[in-house]
C-alpha cells in the first residue's frame, strides 16, 4: 500500500516504499505508536459522512494534480513529502498531519480490506486503487472516507460508478491512449469524475484536464529519480511548485 495525500489548494502525494504492506506502516507510524490515536471514532451520521466525502472530492478536483511519490524508505518519503508540501502540494502522510493540519490525507495502491483499515487508522481521508476492489468499495461508500477505485474499460468505469464510486481512476491511461482516451470516456460518461493515472508528464497536465479529467496523477514528473537518489530536494521543490501551479491553472481554465 502506498501513502497518498491530496489537499485543498495543492496537489496530492503518494509515497510508496520497497516493502509494500509492511513499509506502508513506516510512512504513517509504527503499529505500537500511540499516534494511531489520530483515528477518530466513526460518526454514524450518514449526512456527515456524505459531506466529508464531498469535501474530499472537491479538494481533489480543485487541486487538479495528485503527486505520487515512490521512495526506498519511510525516512526518504517523509523528507521528500515535506519539501513538496512546502511548495504547494497539500497532501501528507500520517506523521505530517500535525504539521499540516489543513491537508486532506489519503492512501494509494490500496488492494485489500486490511490495507484500507490500516489507512483509516493512520487518518486517511481517501483511498485509491489501480482496480476496483469491491470489498473496499462496499465498506467505505457510505462512510466518511472517499474511495477512488481504478478502471480501464468503459464497462469497468460504469460498473464502479454504479456500485457507488463518486470518482474513478483511469489506469493505465497512457497505455490506453492518453488524453484522447479520457476524451473518449467522457463522451458517454460526462457526469462521472475521473482521475487520469500513469506516465503523465508535467506538460500534459492541462491537456488531460481540458479533455475532461478532474485531476491527474504525477509521479516522476515531480519526484525526479535522479534528484531523489542524491536527495536534491531543491529540484523536488521546484517541480512540486510547478505542478501545483499547472494544476490550479488548468482547473481554473477548464473546469
């Protein structure tokens, strides 16, 4: 599971470590840590849940960009995340919540119900998957946490929406035809918000949004592998700032 964040006025951040499930806990807090108390008790009011999901969805749509960070360690992920946050990416991992209280936290590459529950314990406000995991969708569609399932074909997009998904991640978008594929999907599904994910460059952010994407996922375009390997956070800060500006400008112009 990768830690993903998206927040008001910025972009989202996804941090993944080498160890998948075990590593993902390192990006929030150790299992034994009292910081897991960041989880609040579930409010059983369905109207409150609906409002919380709506606010999270609006934050993602307003940002226009979800930044996906893949790091070799939790320490590097946190260090890089802080630089990105300071440059306008309003998405954080659990340890950063207290330092960035206005951020909306999420978790990415959530593949099982166990992953989803651990993300909830860490304080996640939304979850993302590369495919539609029905168990997760069923468990969270009426709760406060927004679930963004992945889909590839028109049938998968429609099915995810029919099952209750409020927004769908189109993956792997560049393999499927890039921005033109988003345009083709939006023609019959104008009312289904979509996030374009996989292989998207900084220069194509506006193009995807102009074709109907509510947001795009950026990975190497922000978290340059060479810069990450030598901890050149100056490069990361510049790219994060540029991504935030491009996302906001595209949303302002097209949505």
